[in-house]
């Protein structure tokens, strides 16, 4: 069973934003985004802000799962303000990922 035709990988939040913009402009779906809160250049929360505040990016079909090593209540509360599917504590495991596939 094929889960994805293509897996796109970004090294930082800005690169992820650029990928999301490019995919959105092409009219394709992203499917599932595994978004780390702690990334260089632009963190996960900054990326979520960009996605939420841009009408073009809000319309890109995707499901976002936040990843973090933190279970701090402030991070959980902040995450709840965004349209995410779930908040997963690292490390990511096949069992945790299976909930979304």
C-alpha cells in the first residue's frame, strides 16, 4: 500500500513555508504536515501564524500535526489556537504516526 506519492522535507520553517506556498500555487494537496515546534529560521508557531494569516495558504488542503519534546501547558494552550489535528510528543513512533494514516 502506497502512503504518499512524494514526501517533501524542509530543513527549517522558512523552507517549509516556501514548499507549502509552491504546492498551494500548483493546486495540489499536501495531505499531512508533521510540523516541529522548534525549527531554525522560523519556528512551528511562526509558520502556523503565516498559514493562518494568509488567505492563499489557508486554502491549501492539509492536516497539520505538531511535534515537540515539550508537554508544557503553555505550548499545549498555544497549539490549541491553531487548526491542527493533534499535538504529538517526540519521539515520533510508527504507532503515533499510524493514528493519522
